[in-house]
C-alpha cells in the first residue's frame, strides 16, 4: 500500500435490523475490494453483523468514550440524573441508597458490550493509551493483546494566534445535560470566582434538555455576569475572545472542545475525571488540571492565574502549539500503521479462517 491506504467513502441505505444486513455490507466490500472495516458502533446487533465481516476483512472497532465511565462513582452519577418517569425515579433513589447494586448491574452490562466488541474485532481501539488499564482491570489481562489506542485528530488550526482579542471571559462549552456534563459544578466555581473578580464574565455555550433547569438555578443562586448563549455555529468566536475554557464533566472520552479551544489560545481548566486529560494537557504548562475531589480548587487556581498577564500569554501560546501532536496528518499516519498491521496479521496468522471474496 506504499504507506497510503486507499479509502472509499459512501452512504448506503443499510438497516442493521434487516436479516440480510451482513450480506449487503459484504457485497459493498466485494465491489470496492475493501481490506479493512472500521466499526464505530457498540450495540450488540451491529456487533453480531460486524463479527460476520471478519470472514472477509480485518475489523477495527473504536470506542468513543471512557470505558466503565461510571464505575466507582455510581451514587454521584445518579444524584445528578433527572428522571422524568416513576420507574426512573425509583431506580435513581435505589441507586443512591444502594450504589453497589447499580455498580454490579452496570459492570455486567459494560462487560458484555466490551467483550462483544473484542470478539467481533481484530483490534479494539480506545481514545487514550491510559484507558487500556481501565479495560484490562475489568476484562482481564488476556484482552490486552487486542486492545490499542488512537487519539482523535484536531482537524483545524488558527494560522496565527492573536491574543490581543482576549477578554476577561471564561466559557463553558458543551451539551447541557446531566449527569455527564455536570454544569452545576461550574456554576458553583463561577460564583466563587466572580465574587472576587467582578470585572470577569462567563458564558455557557450549548443547549440541551437541562438548560432551563440551570438557568433557573443560576437565578436562584443570584449569580452575576453569567449568560447562556445556547447552541451556536460560531463557537470559534467565543474561543477567540475567551481567556479560559472550563470543563467540569464527570467523565469524557476525548472531548473535542479542549483541542478546539486550545487552537485559539484558550487555556483549558479541567477536572481530572478522565485519564485522557493527561494526554491533552500538561498541568501548569498548557492548562490547569484540577483534582475532581476538590472542585473549589478550580476557582482558586483561576484566581491565581487570571491577573498574571505574562503567564497567561505563555500558557495560551503553549496550548496553541501543543495540539500539533493531534493534527489530522499525524493521526491519519497512525491509522495507516494500525490498518496495515491488522490487514497483514489477519491474512498471515488467520489464514485458515480467511475467506476471500471472489
């Protein structure tokens, strides 16, 4: 393949609930002489179909979030949920009172999904190398041979960083939905910060099912200098103006808002609730990583940094430069290596299972 894997992009009207879905995909594979398939779904129905494709091609599956994300923090997770049905409310209450019960059920469900992903794939790719230990802890060390990682790319870059446009502004960007995004923690952080730094402003950019709840909560808390911008297509304008981006999620996989913000010299300030954050940010250099068990530390560290103009410029510049590691070209090269290895391995080591399409 000479270091470059040809790809075919198409949109096909395939219903994965159809009994002949695997046959339809197989015909596409045959028509375009495809050697590898990248699966980005984790439903059992799709995984059963993907498993059949391994008769003909190498399969790499990608998990787009942190594995076993809520494990160990079930009570905190459920406290932030907002069920609307009686059944949901009962489950929420039972989980808060008996978190171990939910932990066992959720662990069983996740194991079933991830084992199915491993069985249906030649390689299961996580978003960070740091997630591999989380996987093997719950699935066993035998799974390690089939697990790899690939970071998400940052597909854009501001040609020239202009820090003169920066304002005394902090942004929170994301879907307004608990429990994952945990906007309530940011409201607390902002209130503490703004009580001292009255000349700063905060904007929540995004929409979601819990937006009205948090707008009411902000009013009830008598929070000043904070506004909700809703869903916006011009998010880059907010990154350009903002000095900081705060993230208070309970978990993430590889949140694209971080490298996006860093591409505009916007300094990320993030709770350490997911291991991949240590791949993206160097604490004190390209951003601030905050102990998730001491969220008050976020407002304190923001206060220490916000008036240090020299350090702010240094960190913004370093954040801007550091995302070169995740350029589309670099990640594409990594993909080529992975696919070439898996195609070669599939053809070499599993010859007795290989069924070429003729």
